[in-house]
């Protein structure tokens, strides 16, 4: 199947190339307490985590001088704000798929 703008194309013997709606995604399983703790510790240890399209529009989470920082980047705009550990944990928990994908990248 090929994807194009939210639609899937498939070849069928009877009708040739057919278009069907994109299948619905199942909700992502929530992060376990262990996964959440591990991600927070990675950030605390100095890892920068990028969520979104790196380069054009993304959010970067990192730790500077013991304080968590969230950076919103949308070319040409860039804004940093200090966030608490509670805010970071809430952000991570609200987007499990994105954080799993981002932390899986080396």
C-alpha cells in the first residue's frame, strides 16, 4: 500500500489501483512509570530530545544548569522557557508515541 495525503492506494485484480481512507490508528499505550523516569533522567543527564520536524518546526527539551528547558522553534521564531519537572513529565505522558520515537533515535 502506498500512502498519499491521508489516503491509501492498493492494487486489486478487479479494479486496478483503488483509493481507500487511511486506517485509524489505535491509541498509543501510555508510558510506564519506568519509561517516564528513564526519559526524564536522559534529559537531566544532558540529552536533547527533539519532537516534531527537526529543522523546520520542532520542540526541543533539554536541561541547562539543572533546570529543564523547552524550546519552541518555528522558522524564524525561536523561544525558550523554563519548565518544571512536573511540566516535563506531563508533556512526555501526553505524547507517548512521539517521545518513544524521539528517544529511540541515537
